[in-house]
C-alpha cells in the first residue's frame, strides 16, 4: 500500500483543516487506517483511527470532539477533519495503514501499522 497525505497548511487558532490520505496498491478495504502526528522535539503520537469497515473509530483524548476521521472506500481515501484547532495541534501529520481482519478493529499503536505516508505539516498560530 502506498499512502499520500495532503491538506496541511497554516491556520489561525480556532480554524479548521481537512487532511486527506490517498491509498493505492493493495485493496484499501482490507486495511484499518490511522492518523498520527509528531510535533517538533516530541515523539510521534496517536491521533485517530478507523476500522477497515469504517464502522468503528477511536481518538486521542486531546482531539476528541474536535477531530473526525472518515473513510471513502470508493475513492480509497481517508480524511481527518480538524476543527477548533489549537497551537498545540501544530505538528507533522502522518497517515498509516494496517492489514486488518474483517471486523471493527481499530489500532492506536504505531507498531501495528505497516504502511506510512510521507506526512503533511499543520501549523496553528495563536
């Protein structure tokens, strides 16, 4: 699976951005998907995840209620809608894919993801 993340940019606090992750290669529907982020000087952290069926999602506490992950199987794309952005959301955001059995499995650990996109930078000014 090859992943291409896009949609990052510069936004003021309180604003919104929508990240997209386009997948190609192996069947998109056989993978659970996730978003992670890495701020300068910090370790990469989990942001959001969605099951291969799209029926289950999970979010980091810090983004719950502000971010929404969704999948579009027809377009082989996963989106991360980010609202009410804060300066602490500034980071490089990475999408990732994990081969998943049928069901509603969502994965929050980096080690469970086999494929990673190149990252897209989100900068939120105060």
